[in-house]
């Protein structure tokens, strides 16, 4: 789901008679954008339009599960789903850990934080970032 934000339009006039227009939330943001777009300082910056509504798309989120623990992969421990190429904030995803003979399941982890010690776990996707990301859920197994 996209987030709606308001931007302003800023016009910069340069000593070499060129003009440049950018959209930004604040004058400070406009100055940064102008500096990235053109070298040299403008002789004038003015806000020309206010309250431009812009939809900012939600970041792309992908999921991957990994199996960890000494010998767990070779023994046949599994975790599903292996990958999901696209989920959204608020989506629910079921994770299932399948221990191989001689192994126990130690938990589902994300960024080294224990989420659940249950083999089956339903997660609600909650990503606060604004850039695309890969969330790697880890299924930890240990030898019995």
C-alpha cells in the first residue's frame, strides 16, 4: 500500500542563466536535491507550488528461510517456505520447520531474535524500512 505525502515544488535560478526545478518536502531537502543535480550555488531558490500529493509505493519485501545448526542441512532438516519473492506489510506467512532424525528444532529467528520455539509459526510481516529488503528467517536445529 502506498503512502501519500505532500511535496512542494522549488525553482532555482543559477548565475549561468539556467533554471532547475525539484520537488521536496522542505527547503532544506530541496537544497540537497539541487546540489546533487547541479554544481554551483543558485542565486535564488523559491517555492513555486505547495501541497503536491504524491503516492510513495511500499517497499518490496522478500522472504527467505535458512536452516542452521551443525550438520542440519546434510541430515535433511528443512524449513518452509524456502523463498517468497514478494510480500507486503501486514501479510501473514506460515513457517514450518521439519527436523531430521537425530535433531531437535531450536526456534525461528529473525536478525538473531527468537520469534518462536514452535515448529509451525505464523508471522505477520512488519517492515518499517523504506527501501526494498530481504527478510531472512532462520530455522535453528541442534543434534539430540
